[in-house]
């Protein structure tokens, strides 16, 4: 495993190929890896997505996981996925000039298609909560690098800007944004919420709420303080959706 010297207190490690940076980092966490450890892979053979899905991870993408030991009760961490999404939006904007938004809770969207997926996994260890935040950004993938079934809903920085982006430069910028936003979040600062509301594309759209096999059309209304998405179903009933339980999909297009 190569160590990258980015002048951070916690280590940044790179492996050309791993099954899953999330899985491997959870293992390192159990072995005592410090808070803030970052693990990056050039490609993944068993990339994991939300809700038990897989995540296509060919060469040309950025696959990064960061370990956090927040020392707070689990219910406080519901807003962390939003923080990770914001960090990706900032880093992508700074490095490529592209202006991504977020599909609730934390898919990063560019021109109506998915640029990046985020998976947070938490494990309660004897020393407290460990959180592994995994981020997969489609950086230099061409359309044909995506599995057939994703070609209409996924995009990459290359397909949208026509330019290649230096993957480790993006990784470093992303890590800096994650570190800064996380420190503010840990401090109880709420400034991120306004930025999240500005970037989140879901409110005001007609969506499908997906829970297992069930699909229910609804209007996405607004975002709560805790990052929950408030929706109204066609029968008039309201629900605050929490990110661990459901996913949403636009009724008119992906977002
Ligand atoms: C999703 O869109 O469903 C979430 C995808 C998360 C993918 C990233 S890539 C780095 C990290 N390692 C994994 O196995 N998954 C996450």
C-alpha cells in the first residue's frame, strides 16, 4: 500500500486495485486505523452501492473512503451523507469548473445524470462509533466504460466537460473539503445546511419513493434541519424521508 504525503495528520493510502475501499477501510478501522484515515483505489472489483447494490468501478474513476470516529451518538450522524455530497460538489467545481447539484440524499448530479455515488457505513466499535464514508466519482470514464444499463443515467466529468481531470488532484481537493466540512459539522456549525439546500435539486420535483419493491409517486417539498426530505403523496399524506431507508428517482428523468 502506497502512502501519499499530503501533509495531513492522518494517513492517505493508495492501492491500484481493491475489492472495495469501504470494506478494506472498515477492516483497517477494526485494527485501530486513526480518525481521518483515507483509502483510495485506482479501481474496485467489488464496489458497493447504497441499499445493497453494486457500484461499477473501472479504472478512470476516483474511489475514496474516509474513516471518522466522531464520538457522538449515532442519531447525530444522519446529516453526514449531506456533508460528503457537498464536499464532492465543491471539489468538482474547483477542479473542473462544472457545476454539479445533489439528488437527495447525496447522489452528485451533472446535467441530469449521476456523476458520483456516496455510501456511508457505520460500525459501533468498543471505542465508539466508526463511520466509513465511501465516495465514487466518475472522472475520466467514457460512455462505453459504463455498464450498458447505466449509460442513460450516469455521466463522468469527461463526458460532460470533454476534458480529462487529474484523479489524485481531485482526490486531494476532495479530502481537504471533507476535512474542513467535517470539522465544522463536529463543532455543531450549521452553515452547510444553506449550501445543501441551494445545491439539492429534489425539492419541487415529482419523484418516486422507492422502498424495496414498492414505488410511490410523491411531490418532494423541502429539506428539514436534519437533512430529511419532506414529501407529499397523492393522497395528501406527508412523510419525512430519512436517507438510510429509501431512495428516490425523478418521475421525469433521473433527478
Ligand atoms: C451509490 O451510489 O449507491 C453509492 C456508491 C458508493 C461507491 C463508493 S466507491 C468508494 C467506496 N467503496 C465502495 O465499495 N463503495 C464506495
